[in-house]
C-alpha cells in the first residue's frame, strides 16, 4: 500500500513529461561556449551577443548586411563545365550539382550591384558553404566581369572573401584565375576606381595570394583566419604547434598586412566612410 | 608437452602476383622527372645561355632570398633580365636554396628586379621551378600572400617583353608569382599544378602516398596545360629527359627564347601589356 495518495486526479494535459521542441532553436557559440537563442544570433548578423565572436554568414546575408535595400544579381547562371573531368570520392560534376541544389547558387560567389549608403557599388560576396568557397573558373570569371563593369561605369568594387583558395578540382585553370583577376585589378588601379577587399573567416591560399590582398584597403573581420598556407600545412612543414592567434586578423594587423580590423556590424559604416573619402560625398 | 608449431602447409594457396606492377602513369612519370635529382636547375640553364651574367641581390627591405636568383645577362648579345627559382643539388645547397621554396623577400626581390628591367626597357626571362612558396611562420608573418598577389598584378603591367618557362616543378602560386608572361612555355617533362599531387591526395583520399592517382586527376602535364590554353608552347627535351643531356635541353630553350624575343621585341610597351592581359583574360572559359 502506497504511503501517499493523490487525492485529486491529474489536471488535463499534465500527464507524463512535457515535451517542448527545442532542437535548432539554440546554438552554442564557438567563442565562449555559451548557449544562445538562435534568433538573437541571427538578429545580430551571427555575431555572438555575449562574447562578440563572429560566426560565418552566407553570401546572401552578407549582401543584405552591406546593401541599402534590394540589389541586382549579375552573372547568376555561370556554371563550371568540369573541364578536367575530375573524380575524387565522387565525381566533381556530381559534387557541383549537389552543392548547387543545396545552396541554390551556381558557384561559390554572388556578384551584385546596388547602393551602399546611397552610393552605387558592385559587391562580390563569396559563399563559404560552396565547396569551401573555393575559386574555380566561374568565381574567377565573375570577379573579372565585376571588375570590368566597375571599370566601365567607374563604380567602386567591394569583394568579400571567404574561401579556402583555388579549387583543386579545376587544376591549373583555377590557378590561372589568380593571374586573370589580378591583371584586371591592375586596370582598375590604373583607372583609379576604388577596390576594397573585405577578408572574412576563412581567407587562405590562392584567394589571399591574389585579389584579397590587392585592395586599396584590405579590411578584415575580427579573428578571421587569413593566410597563404593553411595552418595544418605549416605545422607539417615545421613540425611544431602554431602559437595561439597565428594567422588571425589581429596577427596580420600587427604584422602590417591589413589596414583595419572592423567588426561586422560596423563594416558598412567603415566602407561607406572610405568611399566618401576616396570619391567624395554621394551626389 | 608443448604444442607443435604447425609446419608450413604445403597445400596452402601460394600468393602470386598475376601481373608485374604497372609502369607509372605518364603524369606521374612527369612528376618524377620534374623532380629528378639530376634535372638541370635554373643556374644550369643560365650558365649555358648567358654571357656576363651578374646577380642582383636583396629586396631592399628585409633580406636576400637565395631561392630566387635574379640578374643581368646577355643572351646572344641581347641584354636580358633573368629572374629564376633555384633548387639546390646537394644537401648544403638544398638548405641554402630552401629546396627552391621562395619566401616573401624572394618575390619582392623578383619584382624589384623586374621593375628595373621595365625602367630600362630590357626584356625579362623568368624560370619557374619550385615545389611551392615556402609555407612557414616567418613567411606568413612577412606576407607571403601579399608578395605573390602584388607580383601577379605588377607583372601584368610591365611594359617590356616577359617570357616565362616552367623548367621543372610549377608549384602553384609560388610558381605563378613569376609566371605572368607574354609567352609562357613548359619544358616537355615539367609539371604545373594548383596543388602538389601529394597534398591533393592527402585531401581527396586522406592518404598522401596516393600521389600518382592525384597526379592523373590534376591534369598537370605540359600537354594538358596546352590543351586548356594555359600555356603557349612546349619545349622538347632530349632523350629520356633534360637530365640526360643538359646541353641539348639548354639548346632547345635557346631556340625558343630567340623565337619569342624576335616576336615580342618589335612591340611597344602598351602592346605588350595589352597582349599579356588579353591572353590571361581568356583563361578558363569552361562554362556550361
């Protein structure tokens, strides 16, 4: 016989454990390991409201952050034809198709035109989720076309990098995109049209070693990984552990490789101010 | 009583190899030849092709990088500026030349020297032979990426003929940093790639020893690059490769260099810049 007895029956709806769906509503910040309400994080452009860590954002969010309102997407349908017929764990053509379906993008970059603080600009934003944001012939061609349009229309160009470098699956064709883009930037430089490079986590390899380091200003988000060789390659070469903070934005700033480290929420203001300084007030 | 160790079973199936190990694929053979211990390096060509060669050292900012040799020479009486990546032959030389892996100061020296050539209207020859730009802490601290990027942009506006030859390993951005030319050639057994086959294998197969398979996938031979329109020509090598007869290899390079200079010398600075730009602008039109 039980010692305690419930006198009244259970109220309706109180039976058993309560189930509230919480999956996907909370995220753990990679910086401070604290639990954050996902909507708070998204409202803050994926910057942790508690510690300020900058989680990655996709290309579309980046464009929304920088443009004043709606923008025009250019060269959206350019697709790689898999010139090498490259096959690794699965054929590159299949990998491309799957990634295109998952992201809704044709390749790892969105090229767009619109206004930033009232000024017409061209912005190319790289998509880190698309095969590591890697640069193949499509990314190379899109940036080059954006440079050519900027040159023709004398409109400032901003490229937001987020990339592991040249795309292995397109071999030396990817490599040559570095030269192609850099040569086009030479023309933009000669024409004195501003080119601002924004480096975000991660920017490495052939992207850093070409356009990302060639801005009239090279500006990075806090604590972004930026370098030529990846940290693992360097560790294997020198057979030592790398120091904390190595190849992060603040490290590059300290070594004179960046003009500024600017938090995501202040980036638009910084760019607008730089363009006003270079080109004068918006007319 | 101890259990008897089983005698080798006379009836067990013998392990046989049905075929001899296949010969290395063409791409892998090229990789091995490009890295061959006796393959002629830049200075081997320079001493055969130039008279009165005198080196120019240092980047005027930090150091002199022995992995890049730069200097003034005369090619068949014509003044020519040479900028070349140099590997070492013996251990001491290899260490001195950092295995042919330039650091930022090397690329900055190269640019400084090329700009001297531009100022005085002298054509430029670059020789590419590196496993890659040096991936080390100090190189990162001094801006390896920035040094390469700047060279790519600045080489594209040099108002003098620029001729580039991949003589051995064209190791990614580390080679391309000297590779923006009006004519870009590859020696027959040279390779030119976005990533080394071993690193590529480490990524796609998680096994760096499968370099041969990766070499096939990467399409890094001279014929591949010519097919994709990324280089302008292939310089034939003697016999089994340049190492079997360095003089003949240098002779073939001489013929090509003479031809290239004859083509480019009559052009104006603006025409040369336009020609170089146009060539690289067209690279990689592989769209659906």
